[in-house]
C-alpha cells in the first residue's frame, strides 16, 4: 500500500533541501533508466527549480536530453544497497529496474518511471534549456512539475525523522559506498547577540 500523497509545488524544494543522494529516473523511446546522484539541489522556490549534475557519459543524460524530462526519487535507508547498485552500473545494456527488481509507478504528469517502495519522495521534472551549464559542468537545471512524498516521513511541507520511520531516512553519500543517514531532527534555538 502506497503512503504517497501530493506535495504542494511551493514545498517541493524541501524534498532535496537537505542534500540527500537521489535517484534520477528517465525514459525515452521505449527505454527507461535509473541512476544515483549525490549532487543535486533546489535553486528556486517559485516556480520550483532544481539543479542536478548528470555526467554526459551516462545513459541517463542521453534519455533525459532526448525526452526533455527526468524524475528525482529520494531513496530511504531501506534502499541503500540498491542506490549504490544503480549508481555503479549503466542502463545502456540492461533495464536496471528489471535487473534489480525495482518496482515503478507512472508519474501523473510526465509519465516518468518513479519509485515509491522504500523511497521518501519523488519529483517529476522538465529540463530547462541551459546548454552552457550542461556542456561545461554537466549541471542540468529543471522545473519541478509534480511532487509527492510518503506521508509517514514528509507531510504538510515538513519532514519528520524519528524512530518510527527509519527505513525512509534519507541517505547522504560520504564516498565509496558509505552513506550517512539523516536519522534525527534538532531545532535551532534563537541566540541573542551579546552586543
Ligand atoms: C552514491 C552515488 C552518487 C552518485 N552521484 C552522481 C552524480 O551526482 N552525478 C553523476 O553524474 N553521477 C553520479 N554517480 C554515478 C552514476 O550514478 C553512474 O555513473 C551510473 O552508472 C550512471 O548510470 P547510467 O549510465 O545508467 O545513466 C553517483 C554514483 C553513486 C554510487
């Protein structure tokens, strides 16, 4: 049973604001793919825009360029091994969803393959034409067209990370397959300047 609910576009930036490793999904001409990406970030609240580094050597980049779209899925701790696996293999010759047994749902607007099982959230994105940053820095800018999140970990525009939802705690790549988990939340307290 899916616990995913739509996220208001004005809250979409919060889904990747804390720098989780994400999965980039793509599809074109009957082919589909998924890869890991540690380098993504929001760049605008309204309309919601994001940037993600997708190396020009990847099959993902080829499919995203051809379709003008890509999906971002935010994997939870329960998906750590699969996240590393799809980031360590290319979909040029295999369907990684099939090879690794990853179930997909169809995105409501762009019809992209998206992952809900063991993921905390997804975003459907339309590429913004920024040839220079793509060519020079492999940085792809996109507008978020639709977003949804698992209500057990993100609802009413806010994350809740506690012991009850550990499998959905987001992953943060430290390098070489080691990840830190976002496993607790702390509230900053206001400090009054001394002078
Ligand atoms: C944890 C992790 C994070 C990664 N982050 C990025 C990234 O931000 N950008 C990128 O281009 N590749 C990144 N990669 C590498 C791609 O996921 C990898 O090249 C993948 O095999 C590309 O798959 P594809 O050819 O099927 O698109 C990452 C890999 C791992 C394991």
